[in-house]
C-alpha cells in the first residue's frame, strides 16, 4: 500500500474552478481520481499513466485535467466550469497497489 493524501477540496460556486492534489509518500505509478456521492457507487473520473497518457470519464472531458509531478509524487486534478452535479467526495487511487486516499469533499453551489 502507498499512503495517499488528498487536498484542495471545498465549496465553489457553479462555474467555478478547483484544483485537487494527491500526494504519495513514495514513488507512484499510474494514478486515478474517483468520486462518490452518498448512496451511489464510486465512479471513475480520470487516470494518468506513468508516461503521461490520460483517460477521462465522458461527462468531465473538456472540463477536467489530470496531471502529475513525478519528482514530488503528486497528482493534480484541475477542475473548471464546475456544476452542482460534480459535488462529491473525490478520492485518488493507485491501481497498481489499490491504494486510496481519505477523500476530499467538493461542493458546488447553485
């Protein structure tokens, strides 16, 4: 397991932006972001491979960018034009070890 710590969540008005960060305590492989709302399954948001290839869920493509800082073991999720339906707890994940962070709440106002 790799310890992962998310930060950067909070409240933002509709149409606003937030950047989430996920810091790993050691070298990380491919990384992903998921989100979950109460009563629903956790859903995939985005993934970035070690060499920078990215994949996005259809509903966020064009509004969300995943990036990584290899030297500091940090993965970012830049989110623009946020909508109320983006409200969720966002989790980072390393698929290689199935490690998860504790989650960070994002709330988008109407």
